[in-house]
């Protein structure tokens, strides 16, 4: 695969400050496909300085012109969709169709939404005798994960650009090639030098340096809750704003009146997508006692269609494979019943995990409380609607969820009582302008739409 051997800083590819590199491995065949530089604090400092120098000019640029640059970026991504999708497949292991439609198609849609929003957003408001100005917060340090490498970049960079901020991006070390293609796209789209900057590197080195840098005004991080705590503490110590989109353990609540077969099949598909590596995946399926065994049988039959190496890809690396298999073993140890799959690796080569369905899962089990981040569904039984709500709200997370019922009103009534940031009602479709973010230890702040743009703005009031 094509890879740059430098950092994208100040509108050009510059040699890295150090000589260390990071190997990029294809998780489907375990082969090294490229090397990228391992950034240092010196690289981060250079990138932040470039972003600070570019900030006044970009902040003063008319919103309509910022919108035009974002639209141009969307068009470049669309023109290079096949190349980017192939890169996502190579470094993440995503099946080709998923890479095309979700990993690249979705961020193109999101970029387009911010091109429209930047042109129409009101950056001034009248409140009585005051004029309220919504101004860009400054330089943004964006730290993104590997599970949706392009989408997570666009979900942070596009609203930051729309707001008038400049950006330094530190992508996940497992998927840096997609980030390099994005940097090329920003240049092709005509973004001024220094408005977008890229530093590849390891989280504890480059990521920590970015979060701690005094020249960064806001840190936007997506990743695990454990790392989010560290980022939050670092940013708080420097008295800078932070947005955290962290882990999840989302409940898929199937109420007694729901179409069971549809709810189970869509629920299984939701978890199997991206090999279970989705923070908002509905990994806990809640079913009433009378239909519980039927749901288990339906889920086992559904998951059998997800053949490793064909319909479901590998997890990202060997560490993640061992982690997911460890959770499956822990579920068995704590008394859960394997209805499909299990801890055995399904293929001899590649970081694959057997798509797994657990039955007889109780709320206190580890697999019902902790984020597994793999193709594992846990099915829990509830006694009544209040018990279902107790189970659904009974984790430290609150990122997403789903409710199924005979009619939307019944499902909405339940969803209103859930402690979570986003709920799909009877299979609701993805909306690129709906706010996304969590309650509790799933973080704070929102991405997408006008709420996502607001994260990158600060407020000034003028009294007359």
C-alpha cells in the first residue's frame, strides 16, 4: 500500500522528527503492508504551531467559503472512494461492500451535511439588547480510533472546519493510511496551508503530547473509556475544553408486542457489522421470558450466516482477537450458554473471531457489563417492562440502544426512560444530522449535525 514517510504539516509533507516507524498490518492475512512514521512531541509541536498560524485567517474566512472548501473535500473523497475503500479493507480488514458503503459512503454523506450547514448556520443571535457571537474555539486536537477510520476523522474535522477552527489530527496507529489519504484530499480540495495537519504516531506519545499541548484549545477524542479518562484529566489540567465519545454496552430491547423475528435479525446484523467493532453496537439483547428460547434460536440461526472471511471480517489486530476470545471464555466460565460460536479461532490465518451468541446471560455477568468490541451478542431475559428498563440502564455506559414494539408510540415511551444518548425506534435509519454521543461513562459532547458544530464554537455576548 502507498504510504507517506513524513507528516502533513503546514500544507506539505515534512520529514518526521524521529526515525521510528509503525508497521501497518493487514488483519486478514497478518502481513505488513506499509510503515508510517511514529510521531514525537516535536512533530506535534510543529503541527500545532502551523495550525495556530493558520487559525486567524481561516476563522476570518466567510462561512460560505468554508462551506465551499468542505464541499470540495466531499467531492474529492467521492472521486477517490474506491481507493479509500480498498485502503480501509487492507488496514482494517473490513469486507469490500462494507468499506464502500459504510466506511467511505457514510463520511461522504457527513461531509456533505457540514458543507450545507456551514453555509446556513447562524453565527450571530439576538437576545434582547445583546448580540451573541458564536466564534471558533481555536486549534482542535482530534484523536481518532481505528474502527471507523475515515468516518471518525470526518465527524471531527468537518464540523471544526465549518466552525472556523484549524485541526491537528492524530489517527489510530492501526489505520494511519486512511488518514494519509484524507490529508491528500484536504490539499486537493484547496484548504489553506496549516488549516489541517496530520501527525501519525502512538497514543501514549503523540496522542498525549497533543492533548497536553498549550497551543491546543479543544481536544476531541473517540476511543475507550479508560483512555478517555486520561485524555480528560490531561485536558482538564491544562484548562481546555474536551469532547469525549467513549465506550458503550447498548441494549436492544424487544418488548413483548414486537415482531420478534425482525428485531432479532436486525439486532444480530447490527452487532456483526464491522466485526462487532462499533461502540454503539446493540450487544445486549433483552427479551421477555415467554419468547426467550425462540429468540435464542432465531439469533443462533441468524449468526450462522456471518461466515468469517466472507460476510464478517477479522478484528483489527492480534491483541484485540485475544481480548474478544478472552471475553467469550469469561462468559462460559461465569455460566452463560453458548448458543452459537465460541472461543475457538475460526480460521488459521487472520485475526478472526467466531461470531458468537450467548444465552442465559444475567445482568451482573462480565459479558453483560463490559464492552467486548467483537462479534458477540448476549441475550438476557426480563420479567416485565420495568425489569427490562432496569437491565437496560444497569451499566456504566449510555451511548446508544434500540427499542422494538408493535407501534412507535409504545417504543418511544420506553426509549424516553432509557439513560442513553441515541435510541433507534423499530429499526430507525441512520441520520447524518442527528446528534450522537453518550450519557454516563460513554462520554460527553456530541458529534454530527448542528450539535456537532456547536462543540467547536465558543460564545461571546455584546450588550447594547
